[in-house]
């Protein structure tokens, strides 16, 4: 696969974090960034979001019973 050079500017903290994460994974910063983009645009991300949405639909009533419609647990008042 042909490679294209892409130059980006980030603040020093972001650059440091990218270098540290790449080093911890035993890869170059270039490869690390490449994998992040693939993950963000890849099927795995879409599959996760779809699974999370299905989970929320399936357990919506359980969450409503536990936390109520306003997000506050009905049980909190009984503690």
C-alpha cells in the first residue's frame, strides 16, 4: 500500500502522550496514529456503538426502574 505523508500540529502535551503511548505499545508514533484512525473509522467502532444501543434498548426498563426517569435512583431516598 502506498503511503502519503501527513503533517499535523498538536500541542506538546498531546505529542508527549502520543510518544508515550506508542512506546508503551512497542510501535512508532506513525503506526500508533495510523491505528487510532483505523479504529475510529473501522467496523469495530460501529459494531460497538450498535451493540451499546441494542443493550440500552433491551435494558431500558431496568434502568428506568433503578434510576427513574430523571436519573435519580428511587432507592437513594431510602438509604
